[in-house]
């Protein structure tokens, strides 16, 4: 049983509401009604759309969430984080590095952003064992809001040649299931745009099994696509929408 949720974000009101008297943050109440469903999954995946960039914490437009947010997601039952999205460089290279370091310290597997090219070559695709099934996980984003990488860190941007190479690598590693998390599309559009449809066609042609979309912040259609080339069905989810946020015009 697999569980995927959409964008896990931290806007200003959430950060302030979670602040405790001692200056720390407690998010446990946010998942009270969901924890059992998440924990029931054999493998649960969340899109972490806010860097753990350290203080000062901030919401939109340049996110930096408290480390306690990632801990709460892990404690709620999430097994894996996708990290390639348009906000992963909100705190520039230092924030991306710190996010990776904090996730590693929490023993949370993740894919999509890396400390350097050598790390990506080692970690992508990320193989996880789910009850004896070898799942290959990948995560890509259309962009990073115009913020460029300035040092050695790596963001997996959407690049068809690179994605095809990673998928081929997943087969070499004898993955049973290939899952690609795509940060794509247009915000607030309830239907996929041509660029998403074209990329979906490409991914189906490459032989993936799961295409899980995020970024539009609203739910977009899902469908089962059949690949004649690979003789299998592919689950295509264009956008899962937001999982947790206060995206209502506030900071």
C-alpha cells in the first residue's frame, strides 16, 4: 500500500501557530487525524516544499521552515521526502545544504536535491525496499523561481535526457517499480497544460510505473495510461494539490 500526498508547506501563520512558549515549534496536532492513515501505508511519500534553512524562519515568498516540521512529518509516518521544487533554493545554496543535512540527521530518505554532482550520481535514482519490492524514486522540478545554483549543490531540474538516463539506471539496478515525482504545471490551473501532457507522454514511453505531480496547489486529474511498448499500466497523477499549508493570501 502506497500513500502519496502533495505539497507540505510552511507559511507564516503556521510557523507562528506552532511556536511554543520556550521558542521551539510543535506540529504534532497538525497530523492527529491523518497519522493512522499515513502509518497504515507500507510506504508514504511527501513533497517537502520548504527548505529547512534555519532562522529567521519565514513563509512566502522565501520559505524557511523550522526543523521540527520535518520531524513532525517523519513522526506522522512519512517514509520518504521529494525535495526538488521551485522553493528548494529559497535560502540559496546554504539553505539547500542545511535541508539535506537535517533530513540526513533525521534518517529520512530523500531525492531531488544533492550536496554535489557526485552525491546525485550515487543517490539518484534512490532505491527503497517496500516489503520486498524494489522501488526507484526520482524527483524533478521545472525551476527554482529564477534563483540559480551558485556553488556545488545540485537540483534535479526537468531535463529529458537526464531523466531518461536515470530511468535506465533504475532498470540496471533491477527496480521493480519506477516512480517519478514531477514538480510541474501552472499554479491554480485545474487541468494539466500541454507541457505536462507532453512530459507525461515521454515518461510513459520511458517505461515508468508511477508519475506523481505537484506544484499547481490544486488537484488536477489522474488517469491510468497504458504503455504498449512496455505492456503495462501507468498511474499518472497530474497534481495532488497542497497537503498542508495556509495558502490564502497571507505570508
